[in-house]
């Protein structure tokens, strides 16, 4: 291994325990504020992982969206709600062991698959093809922007409409309904006064 | 300025805007609704529905014109007849359901502008889903449809059943679309980064990666079967249908099923042709179980909406036979014809339930007893639609089922067709139970029907007569379509024949 690979391995060895510790902390802290902050640790370490894997756009997007918006929102919500008293997890019934068994089987399966794929991809043919793609000299952000407006224009615009509808839909259950009653009364008055000469059978 | 010019010219060469013109008109309608409501500050709400209707009609007109002159277009869409027919179906669904939903929100005194907004956005998502050939477009439009349907089902926020329904719908659709995305990611990875469905088939070497393709097919099946409410993924359907407002159930019971059908067919036909035997067996099993389960549980239901939910589960089981039986000469004709007839039957049934539940405030089947004496028009149109759902000749449901089962038998799906025939007979039982209840004269009427008045509504009577006409229009349209479509079966089949790809 040359120096650059050694540094790469070292950085990965720093980031991955961070993710592991953060995720264990998220599920096992009793104080919910602690678990929200360790979720922030997980997101930050994932973003550093993306940096180490040379995906700068995704790393920046992860920092902005996940750490900067979603985690802040989660911490905000946790701070507003009451602190619940810790629940005792002394009883470990049959469900605990079933879930433990299923998760460990899943984990072993994933580890086996990763080993097989690693053997497959570290054969010399694939490495030379991969290096030929010359990924390190392209500008990721420029490429993504170009593709978004050319090839993926329809999903891009549709995602912006989706954002609009999601905003409207999120505000709709949450807003005050006093305006609704006034509007309905106004409409009742306007309908009663103005629809008697109109033709009753037509919709328009 | 130079950059903008070159960008626009490049844009015009890559994307032919006339192919997505129906969707663009719907988007313009959506934005107009938002701006109109903002400017009018909540008054004059009927105008919003008129905008919706006009945009839907104009969209349908342009789609008709495109159906006649098929424009070939690559990259994001392919405009073959299959996709255009599905877009047309979704536009029909939107059109009829907006006729149903005008009086509801006025009567229940909640804000009005978001209802047509969500309906247009759900129709838009369904239309783009019907002709997307790109993994990313499929996912974004599927999420668009699911999110809009979820907002629609939680629209009456004061009612606790609506809250429960939208919560269940949101959680389960999130789980299923994550499974779908996992299947897509496997396909994306193993085809060297291709997102277009055609390019994926070219680049994946099926012999080498067969286990991975099978896993990906299983996940995609799980994701799409949720939207279709096939057997193990059907648990959300009765609860969501019972809790949501009835107009909303009418809308998304047809729209999301039609869009999910087109997605299912396209994915499994294009990506997994080499796995045909495997996924045929699995889908056959799912279809048989949905038919059996849907019909058997529907017998025991006491609420009309829940019964219709279980019957729609079984109807999708029948349609699955049509997907499995597609062959070269007939294409997907049986599935498309049955879907077309199913839209009218289902919407017609909901169009009858809606004014009944508005007038009496109940959904129990027992409360329909003796309806014949109070409101014969409603009774007879409901009888027609229920018989059509059951498959009694000479109504169009019979012709649709007959063609479907004959096609299935010809394709060799003997077990499925036998089970479908048996469960059709079971379904006739519970439809006839309701009809018998409605048509028999009982000496002591149920309490709810004693106060049943034809002109009664929650707002002033002027509104009720004016708006009753739109629901009546929808009722008559659906009744006619579900009765007479059987006579026009041959031209319909001829149009839908050329759809194998």
C-alpha cells in the first residue's frame, strides 16, 4: 500500500467508528436530547464519508439538508416536547430474541454479499476499466447541473411541484380554522342572494 | 443572453414539448388555482372547480388529438398507445371525481382551495407515471401521487377517522416506496449506472447476475403490489377507505390503481422478460389469494365503504389475470378494457353512496333497507352499478369479465380462471344482498330512513339543488357507461389491441 491508500484507510477508520457510536447512542440514550445530538453525529460522519469517497456534491448536500435542516428540526421538536421518564427495559420477551436473531442473520447475509462483491471487483480487469473512466478530473457539480437541466428536466420540475404540494399539504392540517367559518358564512349569504334567478340545472 | 439562447435551442431539440402538453395544461391549471385562491381570499370557490374542469377537459382534448397522431419521442417518454390510454383513463377519473366533490367541501365548512389542488396534483402524478420510462421519473411521480393522495385522505382534519386513515396511508406508502427504491438501486448498480429502462436491459447481463435480478424483482413487486393492494400488501386498503371522505376514496380508488397498473405492467414487461416464468407464478399466486381473500371477507362486512374496499382488492385480482395473459396478437387488450369499465363501475357506485351518506350520515349496509320507496333514482342506478360490478349480463361488467377470463383461459391460466369464476359467483352474492335489502318493502323502516328527505342537505336548499345536479350528472354518466359499454365492446377491444411492447 502506498501512502495515499494508507491515509485513505486511516480516515475511513476514523469515520466509521463515529457512525457506529453515534447510531448506538441514538437508540440507547434515555435522554432524547442526547439521542437527537448523536443522530447529528451520525449524519456528520456520513457526510465526511462522502468526502472521503470523492463525492463532493453529495457531501455538501448531506451537510446542508440532513445536518443543517433535518437534525435541527428534530432537536427543535425534542426540546419542545416534555421529557418522558425512562421506561424500564428489564423484560426481554420472546420478541426481543426473535428480532435479535433476524437482525443478526440479515447482518451476516450483508457481510457475505459484500465480501463476494469485493472479491469480484478487486480483480484486475475491473480496476483498470474503472481507472479508465477518469473520474477524478471531472467537476461533479457542473456535471450534475448539466444533467438536471437536460436529461432529467421532467423529474426536476416535477420535484419542484412536489415541494409546492407538500408545503400546502403540510400547512393544511395545521392552520387555524376561524377563517374557514367566516368564509362559509360569506358564501352562504352570497349564494342565497344571487342564485335565485340562475338556471338551477346547469352547473356553470 | 447568448447562454440563454443556446440553452433554449438545445432544450427544444432534446424535449418535444407537444408530447407533454396535457401535463403542462394541468400544471397551468394547478398554478391558476393557487393564484386565484390567493387573490380572491377564499371567496367564490366554485370558480376553482371550474378551472379544474376546464383544464381537465382541454387536457383530454389534446390527448385525443395526440392519440390520433402518434408522435414518437425518445428519452423521457415513449408515446405508444399503451401509455396514452392510461393517461386518458386518469383524466377520465379526475374529471368524474371532480363532479362528485363540489358539494362536499361546501357542506362541511372547511377550506376549499386545497381540495382541487390536491386532486389535480394526484392526477398529474398519475399521468406522468403512466408514460415515464426513466427510473427517476417513475419514483418522483409515484411519490407525487402517493403524497397528494395522502393529503386528500387526511383532508377533513376534525374527523379522527380521517386522521387515522392518512397516518396509515403515509406510513405504509413510505415503507413500500422504500422497498421499490431498493429494487431500483439494484438495477441501477448492476447495469453500470443506467437509468433508462431500455438501457438497463441492454447493459445487464442476465446470465451472470440472475440472483440479483431476482432479488430486485422481489423488491419491486413488493413496492408496486402495495399500490395495487394485492394480497399480502392489502392491509391498508379497508382502513384507509373507511376513514377517508367518500369523494376522496372514489378518486384514489381508481386513480392510484390505474397508475399503479401501468407502472407494474411496464416494469415487469420491460425489465424482466427473461424471468417471465418466475414472476408469472408469483403474480398468479398473489392474484388468486387477493381474489379469494377480497371476496370472502367482503361477504362479512357491515360498512359499505369497507365492503367496496375488499371488492376492489378482488377486482385487481381479476385484472392481474389480464396482465398475465398478454400475448402478441392481443396485447394488453383484456386488462385495458376491464380497467376502463372498472373505472366507471367503481366511480358510479361511489357516486351513489356519496349523496346517500350526505343525507343520512351513515355508511352501514343495513341502513339502505327499503331505499326504493324513498329515492328510486338512486336505487336503480346503484342497482345497475352493483350488478355491473358483479358481472351480470347484459351490463358491461359481464362483457369485461368474459373477455378477461376467455383471454386468460386461452393463455393457459386454468387455475386462476377457475378461482376467478368461483369468486365472481361469491361476489354476486354480496352485491345481490345489498340490492335485495334496498328493493324490499319493509313495514318498519330504519330510523335513519324515516327522516330521509330528497331535498335535504346541510346548507341551504338552493345550494343543494344547484349542486345536486353535478353529482346527478356524474351518476347518470357512470350508469350509462357501465350499462352501455358492453354494447361498444368491440370497438374498445380493437383500440386496445395494439399494445404489446
